[in-house]
């Protein structure tokens, strides 16, 4: 299971949301080897009065939070982070200094999905990649 939240200034995020969603989804499929239909993304366009960030970031500043079942290797998580940064930078011209990504890992037993806990689910993909 992987869920993604993306935060950014509304005036900037709304104009790139569709392309950014494609970049995130293709990276998740490629690196984490999830099936193509597993797409869980939420975008949080924020007003300038609701988004405070360091002065060395621009208005393109993005925060991407990835919640997922624990079990992926350190190498896999680093590939995901580096791949996202590279693809966002190259395809959307957002400086690497304006992209922050955090991965939150949770035991499958701590997720409730389709009336079950995550450790009770029969997944059609591997988590230990």
C-alpha cells in the first residue's frame, strides 16, 4: 500500500498537478513495482497565508509525503526519492532545492483497508522490493 500527499502553493501546484501526478505514478510503478491501477494521490493546494517555508525556497516549493507499508529496502526507497526528484526537476523545471520528499513507513497491521487490517490483505504485488 502506498498513499501520497503533495503540498504546494495553489497558484503553482494547480497548474502542474496533472503532469506531477503522472510523474509520481510512473515512479511508484517503476520503483515499487505496484500494479498500474494502484493510484492513491492527494493534492493540497495552499494559499500563501497557509504555507510557510524557508526563504531559500521559491514559490515552486513542493512537499511530497509518501506513506507505505514497511518492507522496502533502503536502496529501493533511495531510488524512489532520487527518481522523483530527477523527474520532477527535468519535466517540470522545479529546482531540486524546491522538492522535499518524506517516506513514512507503517506496519501493515496499522492500516485499515477494505474492512481488514493491512496484514490480513491478500495483495497482488510484493512489498519487499
